[in-house]
C-alpha cells in the first residue's frame, strides 16, 4: 500500500492511500498518484505564498514606523548637536 503523508487537516478530503485491488494494481494508479502529489505541492506552495504575503503586509507598518523613527531621531540629533 502507498500512503501520502497527511500531516494535518491541510489536505482533508483528498485521497491519501492507494493499494492493489482485484480490479487494478497499484502500478496502474501511478498517474493518479503523481497527479495527487503535484496537486498537493501546488496547494502547499499557494498556502506558503499566501502566508508570506500576509507576513509582508503585517511587517510593512513596522518597517515604515522604524524608518520614520530613525528619521525623527536623526533630525532631533541634528538639532541638539547644532545647539551645543
């Protein structure tokens, strides 16, 4: 029997086990198995890209705030240095 690891609910509802039967052999199902592996890889890649996009969207305000704080600090430092 061939089994694709199903780590969690991520692939719920998808076939994950194949075995020899009276009506077919596992060898006859290789194209189906390969298609399933490729479909899961595509699903996983799409989910990863979505996660990365969300992380970037969440990081952007922090990056802008840090850039703004650095600029204000540099301006404040320039003012204090000039007055000394």
